């Protein structure tokens, strides 16, 4: 191989390494901010679930349509599908696509998409998108997303509404999950934890039927907001890991090319010495 070509490749890959390293650092900062935002809202959502669990324990399901599944002749679900707007984040979106196809029948499902990658994927496979909220910032679209899903559920167009997204676990781990938004299932509140209220007997004023729906709506909006924040934290985490792997791979390629460069240069010098010796011997 030509020595000049090897040097050119080393320089080119070194430039790529600088870019991936910078993207890794940027993703690490963004992940930290998104992670903090997701964690800051967890105490509020958890305590809201505690209140709802305590209230729903004394409320009959028929008192709120949000607690009961509508009777339908057609079995059709709505999925709020949260993906990323950009790529270069490893298997973040691919694992979510595979999880979706494994757990849902696209013929009996409609979608509200949050993220361009999910919208493009569903368009390519023939999924029906009823609303798209892919334009950032997604966190400002929580109320419209909730209103669109609630409207369809109350009109009995959908049997149930689900959230499908990547749940943030740690800086190095996330997993694809499916969570029910509507109807609200008591066993999913506080992740199945049985809450023992400090006050066993409490009075709801004016009436439980008058406040339960508003309380449940607030809870559902916070659930969607939390899912979007966790998905963003997972996305930045996945991109940080992907860019770190790309940087490490670039360094490995550079080291191999440096070895190749040294071998090519050594071979060139050896040939030049042989030519000099041969020329000398031919003269003598």
C-alpha cells in the first residue's frame, strides 16, 4: 500500500475520532440534565400515585370511565410511541421497534408518535399514525398528547391506551417497556406496592365522583411527561455509549494503521537499501 494513502487514512480517522469524542461529551452533559429532570419529577409522581391509590380504594370503577374498560365490538388500541428525533444512538430505536412488533398487532393498533424515527418506521411498515408530535421540544406537547388520547378513549374508539418507550434505569442501561395509560389499573399504581395510608378513614369532599376524574387526568399527564423525560435520558445515554464505542474503535483503527505505516515505511527503506547495494555491486 502507498505510504501517502496510509497517512491520509490516519489523518481522516483522527478527525472522525475528534468528532465522536466531542459528541460523546455533549451527550454525557445532556444525559445528566435529562436524568436530573426525570429524577426531580419522580417524588411528585410517586406521591400522586399514593393519593390516587388511596382514593380509588374507596371509589367504585363505574364512578369514572377512566377506571373502566369500555365495551367495544372492535378491539383497537392506541399507542403513544416515544422514540428519538436523531440517530447515532446505537440500538436505542431498533430495540424499541422490535419490542413493538413483538407485543402488538399493527392491524389493531393506531399510533401517536413522539419522535421522527418512530414516525418514519411506522410509515414504512404501514402503521396508522393519528397524530405526530415529533417536532421538539416534546415536553411541551404533553397536554395535546394526553387530550388526543383521552378524546379517542372517551369516544370509545380505543379499547386501551398504552405508552411504549425506553425506560431509563442507569447511565449504562435502559429497557423497552409497555405501560397502560387508559384505563387506569390499580395494580400498576406505585408499581404494585400496597400503600397503607396514615389515616384509615378519610372523607372526600364534596364527593369522590366530582374530584376523581380531575385527579386521574393530572396523574396521566404526569405519567406521559415522565415517560418522555425518561426516553430523552435513555436516548442521550445510548448516544454517549455509541459515541464512546466509535471513539474507541477509531483509536484501534488508527493504531493498526500506524503499524501498517511503519511496516510500509520500513519495507520502502529496505528496498532502497537493496537497490543501493545492487547498484554498487553492479558497478564493481
